[in-house]
C-alpha cells in the first residue's frame, strides 16, 4: 500500500519532537576517519555543521532461545578511535548520523512552536540521503552496506500541566497504567519509569516503548519523555525492502502510540483521525 493511501491516527498538535529513520549494517572495515571528512565534503553545502559523538552500540532483535542471552564481554583492539559524526543542516532541524556500521537521518523540532514534519515528508529525504551515502561509498572504493537491522524512533515530550500535573495522573496519559495499588500503604507515586515491548507478527520486528521523567533542556520544563522505537531486519539490503520495513515500523509506532496513550490525551493533542 502506498504511503499516501494509508489512514493512520493523526493529530493537530502531537507531542513529537524528534523522528529518526536509520539502518544498521555489518561494519565497513576500511571506513576510516578520513572518510568522515570526504563524505562531509559531499554534503557540506546542505549540512554545514558537524559534531563528533560516541558510537552507538549494535542493536539486533533476537527471537526464540536467544532472546535473553547475555552479551559477551571482551576486549577488542582497534587501530583508530570509533566515532559517530552528526552532520547538521542550517536550521538545526535535519541531520545525518554516520558511523562505520550505521546511517541515520533525523528530523528534530528546534523550537516548541515549529511545525511537526510527518513521516511522508521524512521518508523520501531519508532515501535520498541514504542513496547519496551509498554512492559516496562506491566512489571511495568501499563495499556497499549489508543491512542487518532497520530502526526508527519517535521521541515525544509530554509537558507537565498539559493533561497531567504529577505522577499520580499517569493513568490519564498511559492507557495500560491503572495507578491503583492493592493496599493503601504506598503514598502518592513520586516517579516512574516504564518499559514495554511488543512483537510484530512473523517476528518481523519489535516495538519498544519507554516512558521516563525528564527536564527539557530548552526551557527547563518537567516532561514525560515517551520513546517509541521499532526495530527489525528487512528482507534484503535493497532500497525497496528498506522502505517496506520502515513503512511497517511507522505503522506500529503510530498505531502503537495511539493504543498506548489515552483518549483523554488524544483530545489534548487534538486527534483528527
């Protein structure tokens, strides 16, 4: 089904502040510090700023017997430091993240009143940037990525005073949270961190949901940060299969967000569909 044909839940004032679409792949062995600079030279007219960040660890969804396997610890000798680079556009709203086994395209909301950018607009830009990165790898004489996971996430900031005042109101925000205890011993809830995950049909992926208290850096306001992350393996490394998986991940995030939050908050965010 084409993206434009889908009718998913939609809101006039959603709490989304950041979205990212990304792929993880087997490490490109010859990708060096030099290649970060060469890649930046190709995109610098659109992404004039950069930041150096620690690399993200590999994330592979496991199923069956390997689901709860403990990670193996060890020491790996590397010939150069492992880094991740952010390449940021002039507005600060778009960025590409690159490391030797990851490529991510982000949209961020620089200011609270900035308009939310829908997936239908981010999706083609991700593919454009991904294909430009792959073309750079070919030009640099490096192998094409062998994708082992697709990943997308929506970061939501739910402000205190907009539907909730304290953690005693958590049941007004999170649909599965009852807020009730079996006795009257415990006082009012001071804080809570919630983690949940849901399996896609046919083990095509998994939806991870995290709710945690936070202080927003831009204005110091207390918020609930609700992270919705979908992750799984596409059928192949071909662009069409990447898109198929991202569309599936988007469906689970959007519909999952609506299922996980309450009708009360949907009114606060002015749900239209």
